C-alpha cells in the first residue's frame, strides 16, 4: 500500500490530491469534447464533473488491488490545475499497475503530461513494488501513445476493434514497462 507525502514536486510541476475547490478547473478540462474524444466517457456536464471530483478527492492513496490514485497536476507559478495523472493497482498477485492522464489542451505540447506520468511510474515501481505497468490508448490517440513512448514504455499489443468509443468500434494499443526496464532506463 502507498500513501505518498504531498505535495510531490518535479522540476516544473507540483502533484497533490484534488480538493473540493478544484471544481472549475476540472470542469474546464472534462467538459471539452476534444479532451474526451478518445476516452470512454464523453464531455461531462456539471453534475458529472461534481461526481468525478468527489471520486478524485478521495483517491489519495492505494490500499489494495482495485484501488486508484489520482493526483491533480499544478503549475507552481499560477497554482492552477492543468490536468491529472492516475495509477491503478490492477493486481496484487501479479504486481500489475496501469497509468493514465488527462490534460487541458492549453497546456499541451510542453511535456507536462510526460513529466507528471513519470511520477506515477516511480510510485508504482519504487513505492508499491509493481512488476509491470501498462498504458492503454485508443489507437487513434497518437498524442497519448507518444507520451507512453517518451516515458520509455514498450509497444506490446494492438487489439482490433475491441472497444466502442463514442458509438464506433475502435482499436486499442497497449504499452508496458517492467521493473527491470524502469531501473535500467
Ligand atoms: C494525451 C495528452 C496528455 C498528451 O498531451 P501532450 O501535450 O502531447 O503530452 P506532453 O505534455 O507530454 O507533451 C509532449 C509534447 O511536448 C513537446 N515538448 C516540449 N517541451 C518538452 C519537454 N520539456 N519535455 C518533453 N516534451 C516536450 C514534445 O515534443 C511533445 O510534442 P510532440 O508529441 O509533438 O513531439 C493530451 O493530448 C490529453 O490530455 N488528451 C486528452 C485526454 C487523453 O486522451 N488522455 C489519454 C488517455 S489514454
């Protein structure tokens, strides 16, 4: 189990748990169709964002498999939330985890998602002792696949039409990293 000390700082970012007063920032991200284009959910309304925020505020530690750790990513200069990163604990027996991330498009193209997601790999491998961490993306989501590549994850699989996203069958690609690869990176 992990219960990190917050905030977590990287060279350019601060990661901390979500708070109830992050509603406007989260709404500004989750209500955008361009953000949710390749996600399993569509652009969210205020009620849906309120529910999502409640889940996020509670997701501050990983107690057991099935758990989710979600951290708000903040630009220290402004204090504003620009996105979030997530670590799912998929299996205790197989020491398997999964990462994910969602960022505001105004802050794209600067490597912030990669920098923040790297923290989740570190927590997964170094703190939780995971053996393998995966990232799964809609095969059309090339920006997200590039993040996983920049993190040093390996392309492992391409599943044909295994999910329905926004009403259409879509392919999914899977990237992974093993603990040895993390240590050797
Ligand atoms: C997926 C998503 C986070 C990718 O955002 P992104 O801005 O491309 O990713 P990063 O923040 O890591 O930025 C990387 C880009 O910044 C550039 N960059 C600039 N400065 C950089 C730096 N210091 N370090 C790393 N990259 C840098 C990179 O070259 C890269 O651009 P490129 O892909 O054109 O080469 C974003 O598109 C998003 O939130 N999408 C909606 C939600 C979503 O689909 N999430 C993933 C679900 S699987």
